[in-house]
C-alpha cells in the first residue's frame, strides 16, 4: 500500500492522529486478531468445520447492523438468508445432512467463531469510517497498525518456535496473500460497504464456495458434482431473494 498511500497519509497525519483509537481498534479486530485466529483455527480443526462456522460472519454482520444502524430485516430477507445457508450446508455436506451429526468440534472451532465475530465488528467499524479519512489512508493506516501489533509475535515465533524459511514457495504464497487476499480484497470489501451497506456486502460472502468450486474445476481439475450445482443454484437464488427484500 505504501507507494499508493504513504504520501497521502503524511499529508493527512493530523486526521490519522485524531482518529488513532478508532484506527487501533479497527486494526486489532480486522487485521491482527481476525487473520491470526483463522490460521490457528485451521491447524486444529477441519476445513468442513471452518466452512460451516464461516457462515456466521454475515449473520453476525446482519444482526449487528440491525442493532447499531437499525437496518430493516424483512421477511423476504430472512427467507433469502435461510435459503443461502441451506445452499451452503448442502454444498459442505455433499447433500447428506447426516454428515452434520458426525462433526467433532475442537478448540479451533471456538477460535474460528471468535474470528468471525471480530471480522463482523471490523465490518461495522468500516461502515462508521469518518468521511474525512480517505479510503486509501484508512486502509494503509489499519495495515500499518495491524503489522505493528503482529510484529513482536512474529519475532517470538521466528526466534523461539519455528523459523520462517523464505524459500520460493513461501515468497510466492506471501506475495499472493499480501497483494490479492489482503490489499485488493480488503479495499474492495471496504468500498462495497461504503456503496451498498454492511448487510448486502455481508451476504455476498456466501458466493465464496461457489467461486471456490468453479476455480477448483479449472485450476485443480476437480469435478463439479450434481450436489455442487444444486447448492450453487440455491445460494444464488437466496442472494436474489435477499436483494429483493
């Protein structure tokens, strides 16, 4: 972000300083805690559990938006959300709802649930971003603060737990995560919140399994089975219903 936002951040430093506690809280919730908890959760629980618990992010956001911003939740919107969740569950369980009975929960599941709540709070804070703070200055400030809070733990891990080896694979993965899964995705998420609000932005989150299935087909050669097609149709139908509500 520095090449795009450093100069503007210096120029607006008085604004950044005035809003420092807002930025600190946003960075802690959306950058430091959220990402760290997800990675730790993934070490102790299954991908299925992570996917199921991730459903709670839009739900947390919708509930918080209702409480804080008094956003209306019509019967049609509730029906749409229920339809979306049904589609996600069909996708994850491959059409066998009995699979839900065999899921074992671990400490990683609790960490993922807390991470989802933190990201929902981050989304609400983004909605409350003061207009005097430009999007790029806001995002750069949040990234810088998030890195500052993480750096001592990175050093501890590197020196005393597991040394980071910067081989080709690590560098390529880090570049991808840094550019696309962090800078670009956070910027687009924040702009979507500004343009269409928290609730509608949150519900688009449910398209992630749809895109994952399509990308896995093209790049990993994984077949798309009938339950995936059905679940994708249910999810998209739910989104259309919700948008009309």
